[in-house]
C-alpha cells in the first residue's frame, strides 16, 4: 500500500520537474524541521537531474530565534535551476522573494577527506567565490513562512540561481562586506551586509559541508555552495535586479 508520504512526495517531485503548482503539503511533513528535512531528502532521491551544489537556508539569526531553530538547513541545487548573470526567469504567484548571496566553488577533493570541516581547514576546500542571486518560492499554492520546515520541505524553496563572475578564492573579511540589491522598475533598493549570514558566509559554508559529510554525499566533481541571503528576503517584483557585494562582484537577474 502506497503511503501518504510517498504519494505527497511524488506530487511535489512532479510539480518540481514540470514547473507546476500543487495544493499545500500536509503540515505533518512541514511543521518540524527534522520531518521536513526527511521529506526533502525523499523528494530529492526521486529527481534524476544533475546536482550542481547545495544551498544553506534560514541563515538569518534573528529569524532562527523567532522560529525557535538552532541552525539553518540545506538543500540540493540542480543544474536546470542554475543560470548565468543577466539571464531571465518567469515567476508565478508562489514565487515570493529574491536574495543576494555569496557562493563558493568547492573542489571535488573535499569528498576524499576525513574529519569535520573547521575554521582552520575550510580554505583548502575552496576554489572560487562569486556573488549570486537566488529567486525563492514554493511549488505549492501557499504564502508566507511559519517555519523552516515550510522552506526545507519544498526543495529548500529554491526556484533559480543566477551567478556572477567567479574569482579565485582569497581570504578577506567576509563577515563585514556591504551588499546591495536594486530594481529600478520595482522601486527597490535594499542594503545589507555579509554579517547577517549565520555569523558570516564562511560559517554557513562550514555548516553545509559538514551536513553533506554527515549524510555521506559524494558528487565526485567540483560543486557550488550558496550560503544564504545578505539582504534578507526581498519581496520580488518584475524587472532587472542588480546585486553587488563589496570585494566580490556584481550579478544581475531579469524577472518576468
């Protein structure tokens, strides 16, 4: 007999692949982050598309405290949802936000290492860094966020990622860089700082790398890690978004 868990995961996976919108998921799968993460992993196991990396979600410490969570979550990012700077994406009514992030390209040699990733050894795993824009939304007819489980259960709520020019990694004060994302058509101009990302983007990266080690993931190729928003969740509008992170670069995304 097929369980409700299996039926629901099949529906969400089909919606994810076909770019469709379904009814909201049962709360039993989304209310608690532990249950939502298990549901997400089940859904991801049913997607045959190539994985190019992982995202950290829920990295704003004030939001963690408000929703009574102690750490973020992570989710897989698929090649289909990865675009170069300046490309466009058509959004739906369930697409609710846009974010500006720091991302890192991680060497595939990471998968051959043993032991935990720490502040001292994390740099040896990083090849490049870049600015990126994430468009976030659900595959469900729902609005708002009541828990991290809402986001994690729906493929981490990622819709598209736009990546700016990559730079070879070098040590900088990543925890105190000014950031900005703007959309003239939408009359938006939002300032932020990398310090808002789970202490700093490197700390967020460390969290993701240790999580995929814990789950015994092995892509056997270089991969990206997207570390979380430096400007919070900015309500999305149509038009051209331009994002800038000091010392790292710029990135653009066209929203239709």
